[in-house]
């Protein structure tokens, strides 16, 4: 018993002693350096996160135009010290509060500038609500941004959300585990990819912007495991945004379009698009997926419901739409311009439920509607597909390949489809 009592006494003495240790804050060390002994290593309190860090003398050269930031590098009596840490850079080190009140964009931007000066890394944004008055700018490659999850890390944006524009061939970075929320302000976007290549965008929730995700001249990006809601347009890619995939996501409650492709090559798979458009006298307005160029775009295994138009077509290109479910609208597939579309469209294994017209393609020159395309009533009873096309233009034909992989046109489409055709 005496030994036990002695151990408890020693523990209490040690605990009390450790509680009495007072560390100088980073700010006090920088502002009142005369009170600091400049040894090879100093221990300072980061009041932003209430943690003590070791700072070691740094005799190397800082990158050009980068000075001691008083966060990672601090200057004490003319000597530069560097913070010792492992893992990711924390946005709160740089002054971001995450309290939903202060403007946190300056702190986040300083953290990104540090990563840019040292050729990349990951910025960690801890749990909190981060108010930003302007876009967070990432202008260099190899800089990733991650949070603690879509229900924990929320960026409340008064303007654009995050702009990725490194202007280099390979970005090779990730944005993940965040919620990005706007104020429905016109001409804003939650996530902007401008000349951005090889980004992985995943586990994101984006809402209340003019456009959820906007890409221009962006190549080989992967968007997956996402939620986009309450925007005018969910996702827009344009101007040569090639080889970008959009998979395993939800787009809902957008007022015009779920996904819009303009001059891009997209792979869209397993995306659920619902409640797109503003209610009008006849159903919903606008469309689930608008293909405005279709340069080798593929859409597979998607679910599109409660839209006036499931797929809107308005451009040439090679387009494959396969194994998609479309429900409750006016047009399942609709040509949305009045000019002849010289595209190559292939529609395979599609299900249309409760549409007034399943295919409205009066001036589409080459297309293939497979026998696997079927139409149903709202009660689940199968019915004939309703197809609007113009035979006299010589465009209502079935495309197939011969052995040499050259195009052949077969015009006996009524027998092949066994469906009603309106000329």
C-alpha cells in the first residue's frame, strides 16, 4: 500500500509540474524576440490550434520572392526557424478560424501559397464552417485540398468556391472530403477547372451556385462520389475538356441542366440526375444531360428522372448512350436545334417510362436505336416506342458495321425496331 501511495504522489507532482509549463506563443516570439533564447530549437505555442510545435534553425535558402511567413518559417532576432511537423499543412495554422463568421479566405490562400512555393503538398481544412469572400485560387500543380468529410468541413462562399488553374501539363492532385456551398449568385461556380489536368475530385458536396462544377480546356480529370444540388447547371465541361470521367454521383434540384457537354469528350457513368428544371405548365423544363458537341462522349448506366428532356442533342460527334433509365418527362431523347446533326449516335438498352415522345430526332443523320430500347407506362406496362423522325431526309436508318469495320446503312428500320414511327 505504501508503494501505491508513493506512485500516486509522484504522478500528481509530475502532472502538476507539466500543467505549470508556459510556452511563448509564435506571435509573441516574433513580436518580442528579446525574451527568446535563440537556441538550435525552440518550442512555441500555436494559439490558432492550441498546440506546441518545435521550431528548428533553418539555414537554407527560401524560394525566390518567398519570405518568412511567421507560420512555417518564423524570424527571431534575424534567425529563421522552421516548424517541425509531419503530414499535411493545416489551414488553421495560417489564421483561418472555421467559425462561420470570419473571412477565412486569406488564411487558406496563404497556406496554398506556401505549398506552391515548395512544389506541392496537401492542405488540410479541419472541421468547421469557413466563410470565403472570394475564390480560393490554386495556380500551381501538385496541390491537394482535403477536409474531414462533407458533413464536417464546409466552405461557405460569397463568390466562386475553388478555382484550379495551374496552367501546366500535369496537375496530379486531389480535392476531397468537403462541402462547398454558395449563395445562388449569378455567374458563380463551386469548383472551376481551367486548364487543369489529372485532378481527382471525390467525396464532395456542392450546392447553391450558378454552376456546380465548371471545366474548360481540362483533360483527364476524374469526378466521382459526389453530390451537386440547387444549382442552375450541375456540371459543365467545354472547350476541349477531353478524357474526363464523371461517375457515381447525384445531381438534383438544378433549375436547367444536370450535365452539359460542349466541345468535350466525357465518360458519364452511374450518375443519378433528378428533379431538373422549373415546373411549367407541362412537366419540367430543360434537360438531364445536354450533349452539344459529343466528340466521343459515352453515357452508361445512368438514371434520369423528372425532366422535360432526358437527353438533349445538338451537335456532331460519336456518342454512345447505353443502359440508361429515363422517367417522367416530355421527351426521352430530343434534338434541341433545327439544323441537321451529322453525328453518329448509338442508343442501346434504354428504358423510357411515362414520356410523351421517346425519341424526337427529326434531323439527326446517323443513329442506331437497338432492339433493347423499350418504353413503359407509369404503371409499368410495356408500350411501343414513340419515335419522331423524317424519312424523306434519308436519316431514319439503322447503323451497323460490316466485317471491314466500315459503316453500312440499313434502312429497313420499321422491321428492325417493330415500333411506331412518326414521319
